[in-house]
C-alpha cells in the first residue's frame, strides 16, 4: 500500500557515521489530528502552519473552521539515522516565532515528534521530567505517537560511537519573540523513535505543546522541513 507521507525504514543503510536516510521525495501534505484547546481536531499541512477546529454547520453537522497557532514553528535542519535498541534517532533544529500575547513555554519538554507506526513500548529515551510518549487516535493514520525529546546533553554509547544529544537552553518565548540558534550542537532536539514490526515509521511533523502538555500551540508538518542534512553540521 502506498504511504502518502514521508517514511523512513530502519535498515543497514542507516549507519550512525553517515546518518543518511533514504532518498527524500516531495511528501504529500499530511493530515493529522492535533489536540487543540477546543478539542482534538484535524490539521492540514502546507506552511505556514494552520489548524482546523470543529464548528457547527447547517443542520447541526460538524464543519471545519481554520484557526492559527500561537507559535509559528518550522524545522530548518533535520536528519534521521539508526539508534539504540532498534530505534531511530531523529535530530531537528527548530525555529520559533511567538505571534500571540504573553509568554510561550518552549522548553525541551514542550516538544513532541508526531509519528505513525511507532511501537512506543520500545522507547528508551530519557527526559528531564520523566515524560514518556503518548498515543492519540487519528482519522487518517489510525493512531499517532507523541514522542518527547531527549533531555539536554544526554547521549549513550552506540557501538564505537555515541548517539546524538539534544542541545537546548530556551524555556520561554515572549510575545513577538523569535528563537533560532544557528550554532552547531546548539538549539537542536533529538528524539528516539521505536519502530513497529515492519521497521517503518511515518514522520508526520513536530509539535510544540502547551505547558501542561494537553494542547498543540505550534506545528511544523514534515513536508515543510525540506531535505535531510548532515547531522554533524547543525
């Protein structure tokens, strides 16, 4: 069956040294159910990010209404490669701009990599606050896992090398503020993605969650990320 979203397979070709995944075709815009303030709703993908929320329609049916996210979230560099315990490592460098009032929480614990096909029971990442992946139903993908980023500075042995580490020092973003650290090994997040029985996962996008983790306040769909890069260059 054809997968319309960007997929990555855990194979021998995904060696840590090169950290190079399969050729990256232009992905079709994903549709993912994201938890928003007014309930779990469907989002459609072309950047800039836009979400949808249910709205009453004629006759009491549920319609769709476009709303915006408080934080513009994008991924300026990324790579997927082999990781420990049959998992993938996905490294991303996000850029954020806060469009609403007040401060937005943008600590490591606020980010989730949204993935279909992940076996969350096999996740072995480490977070500062003891967070773990959670799974939500999805109209198109069946269900998706929300995987937290590894804690700042943590890595582990992987053969003769080490896994990549998260490097993140931001915690809040004021109204009108922007965060992007263009340095190498600065301002990047690493996620462990446990694969399912077919060793294929679907990367749907990167979500920024509210402080309590209940709602998405920013969304960078996978098709807006561009081509993979060298993980040692960011």
